[in-house]
């Protein structure tokens, strides 16, 4: 992680004076390193990448990824309302761009946040994410969608019936 941070920081510093799509990509990657490390600079970098992407009018697929990065940053700092809104927008952008992976990842992240406030919506988001992931063969991400969908059913009281069937 330290080496990636160092390399990405150098790239961002070199690209900032004349920003373009490469600058956005480098900022996003650096922001993700910081988000997953939980550093203080994560929010600023995610916001900078998102703002620059908007200013440069990047394609919908790129903007969807930037929304997801910014949403992850919000989620890590317990700003769930902002994170939910950005995940929803990321899903719309990914769908419009035909990016099923981006759409599924946004839906899966959205489902995990909606479990506490709207388990029915969380379950539906998880179901759609699972179907998209299955369709594109992204089996490694399917357990997250299944888990979110399972928790939604448990919260809604629907899982008990299914579990009882296993023992009949």
C-alpha cells in the first residue's frame, strides 16, 4: 500500500498542472488507497477526483466509478445519506453506460447501506446486483450480494420460512 500511495502521489503531482482524464484516473486510484486505509486525506482526494471528473465531463462509466469512490468515502465517515445518494446516482450512470459490473457493485454497496433503513429496497438492490453479477460471470462478488439479500430477508422476517423448509 505504501508503494502504491507513493507512486500514485507522484503521478497526481505530475498530472495536476494540466488535468485530464489521466489525472482523474490517478486521483481516483489514490483516493481508493486512502479510503480503504481510512486516512484523513481520503475525503479530500475522493472529492477532488469527483469534482475534476465532473468539470472535465468524463464519460458516464468513469463518473459512475467516481461516484462510487466518493460514496465509499462518505460511508467510511458515517455520512450514509450522502453515500446512498451517490450510490444511487452511480447505479444510474453505470446502467446508462452499459457497465453491468459498475451497476452491480453500486447496487451491492447500496444494499448494505439500506439494510438499516429500508430492508425491502436493500433486498431488491441485492437481488438485481446478484443477477447482474451472475450474468457477467463475476462470481467472486456474488457472495456479497447474496449476504445483503439474506440479511434483508432476515430483517423482513422472510428468512424463517425458508430456513424452516430446510428442516422439513
